[in-house]
């Protein structure tokens, strides 16, 4: 765990730096993916840049609304560079809504655009896992397994390492997928695999929110996403089969 990287007199928040690095490295795939799918590279790059900007604002405002009293006392805290003062769900929602609206305005085909963005998302997921490893967030439940690690005063599952391995596996699939698959297949496969991984990984987390019957909130959400992805994959396969672009029967 290394939440702060000290470079001489400069203290850098390593988790935030890792996320930014992941986004930058992932963005290097955009031109290649745009060319492969016949999409305008400039429009795709603008979509990503503006969506990230809107997502960052949404994440900060979402966090500020939850803890309004703290920001009323110190309004300048809205401009803080601390990554833990961001609300990931709110930022994701804001970025998604903006990207959808921008994509429609730019007339970008939905499924081809989502496929083009998938390698970037898969790379970013690996670096998000690394950021959790650096910060100590997403820590594991207490455990006596031989590979347990000492964290927050207890021996715990190295859940951040599990997350990193799962993200790396999904990235490997994305980078070696079948390039002749129907549009949308890569994105939906990425979503389904990521949701399946989350469904399993949450069982080892020590910071999960529980709902009725001991079920974890993230597991319920992951199961819903997994089922939706499977349904959408089936629909895409049926359509491709009917159009003769997929040999396997629906």
C-alpha cells in the first residue's frame, strides 16, 4: 500500500495518478479501434475527453451534495485534487449520459462505438485495480488463508490482487477477441465478464454493503448486469444469425 508517492518535496496521490495513467494508456487504442471500425477518430477522441471531464464534475458535485455541510464551510474544497472526494457512481452516470447524447449528435453508430471504447475501458480497469492496491481501498475480509495480507489491523484476503488478476484476464480476452464478431459483441462480452468477476470478487471483500439475507449490494447489481449482458448478447447473436453474419444458430 502506497497512497502517497513522495518525489522530493512533492507529494503525489498515487491512486489518482494510476487512474489517470490508465485512462491515458487506454486512450492510445482509440485511433486504431476507430480505423478498424470505420469511425471518425477525432469524434471518438472528443467523446472520451468531454465525457471524462463531465464525469469528473459529476463525481465531485455528487460527493459535495452528500456532504454539503463540509463544502459550505470550505467552498474551495470543491477544487481539491483528492480522489477520495469523488463519487464514482455519480461520475459514471454523468459521463454515460453525456457520452450517449454526444454520440447521437455526432451520429456515431452505438454498437461500433462501444466496441471501439472497450479496449480503453479494459486497460483502465486494470489501473483502477492497481489504484486500489496503492490506496488500500476495496480491502478484503479477514481470513486465515496462507496468502492473507496484514491490512488495517487484521489478516485479510488480498482482494485488490484478486481484482487485478480478474481485470488482467478480461483485458487479455479483449485484446485477443474474435475481430469478426458482430458489432456490440466485444462490449457486451466485456461487461458480462466484468460483472461475473465482480459477482465472485465481492465474496472476498471486507467493505461491502449488505442488504437482505446477507446479500451484498454490489453482487445484486453485478448479477443484474450479467443477466442483461447475456440477454443482449443473445439478441445480437440472433440478429447476426438472421442476417447471415454469424454461422452459429441463434
